[in-house]
């Protein structure tokens, strides 16, 4: 519709332009006719060549004007008929009046007879002839031609203005309709897609909270359907894996408790036998044999500590611990008062330790193991232990620093593995469980622990803990 309207606009616009050009040409032609008459009369009265040159100039110009007007007008139009009538009248004036008088005037200077002929012809053509009537008819034809063209051009201008208004109205209406339809389509598609995406989000949330048995019923056949199928497959795979993982965890828990229970019994029996030997044969035991019995009792204690450490490691995060207000300053000092010391200790705690709303027991275990290790493994005459923190927008970084033997760089990753120790157990009693318990507690809460240490300089353990 817009294309058709634009064609009409173009057609009317071209007509108005052509009509304007025709009116300019017909007006120039009319002026040229008047100039021809003036030039002819001036030549007839004065005989000056100047007037006849002007006459010839406008005559050649009229030929070009008539050729252009003939090309602009269709052969079947009424304006073409009127133009032909104008041409006929103009040619009649030239052939009947202009050319005979011009030639007679040019020959009048040759002889008296020629002069008399010229005067007679002038009187016949101009004075008593119909030259004035012919000019009036020609001017009337000009007027009719121009008036008709002006009227038609005004009509076409009005049509052009109306077409422009109609085109503008149609364009606006069609554009508004297109925008409205587009918005409706977009809203519909958005609703369809968003509703299905919300369904997938809810499905993912259900998976996140542990409901792995659900599925999405999507009957469409597009990219979102493929995504729904992938989510269903993922949910099924997760359900199977989680079920298998729970089963294995339960088996591991049962294994740990059974093994610890079964191991503790024989260990107690061995310890009882050693005690009976010491009580019944105290006088018969040689010093060497007595040393062996003490070594056996030490190995029994180490085995019991290893079993307890294994059980403690397995029990981490098996129970839900309520959150409470925890004053870390009071927590650290309570650990200091309960930890066993084998060397003098200088204990430094940063002022204004924070108060957290968190789980007390895991945080207590982390601090207790780090403080206990800083004292137990210290090889200096006086142990120095410093505890402090750095605050960040959503968490704290706590540190425990000591002046102990330090740890070489190549062992920084090894010390957090369970049952790993850096000293021979025969020379230093250690289970190698403390730091692994710390690592597991922090990993389960998405916290981090780092170490900065050099041999003979000391160690600094830093760990993160969320504010809430």
C-alpha cells in the first residue's frame, strides 16, 4: 500500500513539474511572438537591420520551444490540440503577413515601383487587413492554453497534497499496527520462553536442595526441549550418584566405627597383659625388658590416638551444629588455659578480637589444633604464640604465628594430609591428624587456609572465616 501511494505521489509530482515547465515555455513562446511583431514593425518603419535580426533570433527560439512542448504533451490530450491550433495561427501570421512584408520592405529601396508595391502591400496587410484579428485569436489561444494548464496543475497539486496526507496516515497506521503486532508477538514468545525457563529454574532449585527424583515434562521440540531433556538426564545421573555416594559414606562410617571398636578391644587386652606382667614380675624384669614393655605401652597409646583421630576426622560435618554468638577473644583464651604446655609460652592476642554469629565447635577445633601445634612442636626455650585477624567486608582472616622450627617450602602441601608427620614417630609422638581435621573443616565451609614458613624462623597459619 505504501508503495502504491508512493507511485501516486511520484506521478503527481512529475506532472506538477512538467506542467510548470510547459507554462514557462508557453509564456516564453508568447513573449517571443510579441517580440517578433515588435521587431517586424520596427523594421518596416525604419528599415534598420537590427530589428530584423531580433526577429530572426526569437523565430529560431520558438522552433526549440515548440519542439519541447510537443514532446511534453501526449498526442491524444486536449492541450496538444490547442498547441497545434496555436502553431497553425502563428505559421499563418508568418506566412501571410510577416514574410511578404519583410521581403517587400527589403526590395523597396531598389526601385520606385518596388516602393509603391511595398506601400500597397503594407496598406493591404496592416492597415486594412486582418493582422490584428489574427493576433487577438492567437493571444486568446495562449490564454486558454495557460488557464487550462494552471487549473490542471492546481488540481494535481491538491491531489498531491491529499496523496501525501494519505500516505502519511497509512504509513503511521501501518507502522503502529506493525509495532503493536510485534509487541504482542514478542510478549507471547517471551511469556512462553520465560515460563519454561522458570520451570527449569525451579527444577534446578529442587535439585540444589536435594530433590533429585523430579523431571521436567516438556512436549515441545526446540532448543529448550533439548535443555529440558539434558536436565532430566542430569537429574537422573545425580540421583544415582548421590544414592551411591550416600551408600558408600554409610559403609565408610560403619567401617570406621567397626574397625575402631574391634581394634580398641585387642589394644586394651594388650595393655592389660603388659600391666599384669609389670605387677606380677616387677622384681624379675631386667632393665632391658622393662624398656621394651614401656615401648609397647607407648605404641598402644599411639594406636589409640590414631583410632580417635580417625573417628574425629570421620565425624566432621556428620551432625548439624547450631549457630550462636562466639566471642573469639574468649574462645582463644579458653583454649590457652586448656592446652598442655611443655615449654614456657608467651601468648599474644590482638585487641578487639571480633564477635561472630557462627558455629562454635568447628571454629574452636581450628584454633585449638593450630595453637596446640604451635606449642607442642616448638623447639625454642620459650615459645611465642601470636593470634590476630584482618577484617574484610564479608569475612575475617585469622592467623596463628609461632617461633618454632618452621616448615620447608616443599612440605607445605604435605602437612595437611591425614597421618602425615614431618618427624619420626619414634622420636616425637604425633598422629598426623590435627591439620587434616582443620583442612576438612575449612573445606566443608568453603574457607581457605594458607601457611607462611621458613626453617628456623617460625610459621604463620592463616585461615578465612565468614562473618555470618
